[in-house]
C-alpha cells in the first residue's frame, strides 16, 4: 500500500479496504469519547462551537471551554445576544480571539437568517464568518452526517503515513482522491472521527508525518509573540472593562514584563484596525 519515491498512490481496491479496516478497528478499540460527538441526534450548534474552538487548538484545552460555553449559550441566539466583552472574557486562554468574534457573528446570522438552525451543507456554511473549506465540511459531516470531502492535520497525517511513506512535498490535491475513494457515504461521521483519532495517536507515537506535506509549517511559539501581546490587550479590556491609555498600557506591561512601548502600540493599532477594539476620547474598550 505504501509508496516509495513517488508522490502518488496506486492502491488496489483490496488495499484500500484493508486500510479502512485498520482505521475502523482502531476506532472501535481506542476512539476518543468527546462531549460534542453523538452518533445519533448530535447537537449541530455544539458541533459548530467545537469546530471553532478546535482550530489550531488541542482537544484537551478545548474540553472545559466547550462545556462551559454550551451551558452559558446553549443556542445561537444566546451567544448572539451576549456582549462581545463577555464573549472575549469566556474565550480567554484559547487564543486567536478573532475566532470568538467570528463565532458570535456566525451565531447572529444563524439566529437571524436560518431560524437558529445550523446549516447542513458546506456550500451554505462556508458563507458564514470564520468558516473555511475544512470547517464547513467538518460541521456538515459531524452535525448532519453529510458526506463532505475535507482534510485537516490528523487526516493528512494518516494518508501520508499509509500512502506516501517515503514521499515529500505532498500536496493535498494528491490526498483528496484517496479520501474520495475511501469515504463511507453511509456513515461519514464515524469514518472521519476514526481517521482523526488515528492521526492524533499516530503523531504521538512517531515523527509527525505532516512534515512530508507541501503545506507543512511549524507553528511559532506563543510566548513572547505578537499574538501574546494582542491576547493580553483583549484580556485586560474584557476583564477590567474600558481603560484609559495609560492604565491599559500599565496593565498589559504587568502581564507581559518584557513588552516594549513599540510592540504595545503596534498591537493596539492592529486591534483597532480589525475593529476588535474601539477608542473614544482616550478610552479604549472592546468593540460591541
């Protein structure tokens, strides 16, 4: 089944069936039990919230946030009505705060235009804020058992491991045909869960197969990064409320001892341009 030296696969139908059996057998024995996973009657809103939170964030970090959010805002209309300041405060610690804003905007559109029901097709989902091709496919699949074809880091790792063992620079376009061939149209939800769980375990046990991907980039450290400064600004404003310029700078410097005035000013200016923070008469606040 594994190819050596060529960035393509010529797996036979029998080999593809063996591959599927390996993945599903693993899932039967070792699949993860996650609160947003329900084979029968899943909560589409809970699935959507989980997919936003899981973007570039590990499952163990997401679990307590998801459980708390679903209690606070059990339906799209509930989140849509929440002040953005509160949303950021509850999101604090997950990083990439624009995901929280996009999720709230997404909830508002679902409540206003879709009767509070999460859309069931990737084509509609991808029109919502913060939802790209992968997230649209994943929500449609996991919420509605829609047979979408999509790829993410764990799925990519599995396909590279099995079908491009000695390859390098593999593009996703070379992996998608395998996904289409192996997709279980009768139960796509469980098949993708199995792929993702196998990939998550694979990366624990061996060198990350995604290094063979043409799309692989190593994530930069969070500590000391521009992202950390932005996160500190949002945290101060969402926890303490509106702040004058001097107080805001001092609070951020209290959290991040080494931040410079130049770095602080650049981060604040960026957040204003992105319309996440507003300023009026020298006082800064989370933009509602």
